C-alpha cells in the first residue's frame, strides 16, 4: 500500500468516526427532547455519504411523532437546525446532519425523486425549461439529483424562502 493510499484510508476512517460522533451527540440531544415532550421514540443512527443521519421512529405508530414533523415538515426542519447547533456546541464543527422523524423525509425523498424525473421528462419532450414551485434546500437537492440521474441539468433560482428549481432541456 502506498503512503497516499494509507493516508486516504486514515482520512476516511477519521471522517467516519467524526460522523458517528455527530450521530451520538444528536441522539443524546434528541433523547432528552423526547423525554421532555413525553414522547415515545427510538433513535436510529447511520452515516449516509458525507453526513450523519439520525431518525426517530416509533413502534406504537407515528401519530405522536407527527407533532415533531409539523405542517410540511416545518417543525422537523427547526428540530434539525437545533440538533445541528447542539452538535456544533459539542464539537466546534459545523454539522450537515440529516434528521428524519417517522419516515417523513424518506417518503418526501421518494415523492421528490418522482417529481424531478417527471420534470426532466417534460423538459426533454417539450424542449422548454420547467420551473417548479419553491422548495427547501433538502427538497431542491433531491430534485437536482433526480434530474441529473435523468441526464439533464437543473439550477436553483430565486431567494429564500421562494427559491425554486428550474429543469433545463438538453
């Protein structure tokens, strides 16, 4: 093994350790939040790509956890930011942690991937740019990935909170 390969492997292991630490800090923070709110939920931690991923799931059904999702995921977004701040407070590093509650983001990711694929197909067939409704950064990222997978290019335009995706024809 060459020195470059060894250092790349060590860097990858360091990154994985750092992301696992972020997940542990986030899980502790969220456990405390669930206790305060008197909600039942289990914490599942993972590393997906270059970010820690934490999910709150429930065996008793997700009706109680829906309070933590809120309308259109607004409470979930706020909790994700608070959790990232808790991780930052402990580590001193900015976190890109992704939080999911009761499978909301997983379902949303599937819907948005389908939306991106449909918009790409429409842009291909019409030869016209397709403008989508305003979305959160998470939603735009999923759509951009779906458009790229369909072989087209997309851009984000506008200012928050009215930022939206434009799918460009080939």
